[in-house]
């Protein structure tokens, strides 16, 4: 989501690169190209895993799939052009495509953030209200939430940008040939609230409640363990609840890390997005570009966070990278959970 402003008005100034050294430009091109490839490949892995393996098709993973699509499109349709503009200090792709690129930037980055809040909402019901989870996160409701995650970003991006509403009163700051997305105060505040601050509040509230619920469940499990050790209760239900708790706590931990990195990488941009118009657009182009690319990093990290914390995703990733899915004998119904695989092996050993 590229938002920048400057007081310079000369076309020649608007096309001046912030990096003069050819070596520095080469280093920046290598770094940003690496980030783009990471975003592309990581999200392709997530998309391929969920589409291919039936075990990964769940309400939560529907959000993850849609999130990966949004992040993948950021890497393909937004970041390459932003890379050239950021390093060269010039926009070579025409004024019409500039508006389209800005609209896609706002839409896809906003969609990515909204999907993260929906994942937090989904985990909240899974951990805090497991009995209501099947009803609250039905296929129909999940589909409506995913459509909302795409529809709202379209409203705050294509409509105002294509109509030039974001530029009202700011025409004197527009620089021909630079494609810097200058916005007025009203659009800046409204877009930031919808795309970042409201989802951030949802994520913080959901995660705090998940943490409290997981802690309370841990205390109950500990009490059940003491009853079992004293011979007052059966250990069957306790083991089942303990496994379920471990799984949900791992999901909550993943959510916490994702949320922490989300705040780390997007807070600078959205803080500047609101503060800069209020102080008279005094932030420089370099500061804006740094904040912007920090946000892009989040789209590159999301798929790897799931891979690091979920064994099912890890196994799916390795199978796809190792081309095991290319073999005709590889089933889409293959068991990805190592715990369930071990259980099956034990049962087979008993039979033999």
C-alpha cells in the first residue's frame, strides 16, 4: 500500500533516484528481487498444499488459502513495479497504470491484513467456544467472511483512487512521473482505520481471550492429572483433552507470532500514513519507501510462519518441493499428521 508525499513539484526532481551509486542500486535490486521471489514461492507452496491435500481443507485453512492468494498477488502484481519506482525514483509505466497499481497495492495489502483478523476470529471460536465452532464457522459463514475480506478493500481502493477522491485538495503535491500515492487527511484516516486499526483491535482482543482460555484449560488439565494420579478418574478423556489442548495452544502460539510480526511490519507505515498529513506532509520519500517495504515483508513471511509451526504444512511443503505429488501413487488423502501416522503404525504392529 504505497502512500507517499513530498513538496517538490518539478518533474525533473520527481524523477531523481534516492540511490546514486550503481553498486547500491544493484544491491537493492538483489534484495528486493529476493523478497519478491520469496513471496511468490512461499505463497505458491501454501496454495498448492491446501488445494492438493484434502486433510488441509478446513475452515481455518480456507482463510489461509485466501490470504496466500492475496499475498501471492502482492508479490506478482505490486512489488515488482514498486521495486523499480523505489530504486529508480521514476515511474516508467504510464499514468493509467500508475492508478491501477496504486489501487491494487491498497486493495491487496488491505485484503491480506483483513484475512489475518479473520484467522484470529476463527481461532477464537475454535479455542474459546469449541461447541459453537461448527455453527459459527460453517462453510456459508466462512465464504461470507472471505468475500468481505476482498470486497471492503475494493471499496477503499479502486473506487476512490480511480475517481481521484483521495487526491482532493492535494493536487499541488502530485508529481508527474513519480507515481507517489498522495492522499488527503480524510482518506488517510478512513483507509487506515478500515485496513489496519480495526483488524488490529480484532486480533488483539481475540488473541488475549485465546491466551486466557488456553491458560484456564491448562489449569483444568493439571487438576485432572492429579485426580488420575490419585486413582479418582480415568485417564482416557484426560488424554483426549490434553491432545486437543496441545493442538489449540500451538495454533494460538502461531497466531501470536503472526500477529506480533504483523504489528512490527505494518505499524510504522500506518502510523506515518495518519501522522504525515497532520504535520503537513513533511516526511521524505526514503522514509515512506522504508515503511512501505516493511509492510511487504509481512506478505513474504506469512506462508513460512505456518510452515514453521504446523507439521502438516511442513510435510506438505516437503512433498511438493520434493515432487512426491508428481508420482501417480501419491494420494490426495495422504495422512500429513505425524501423530496420526504414529498411531496407525502402532495399530499395524499390534495386528502383526
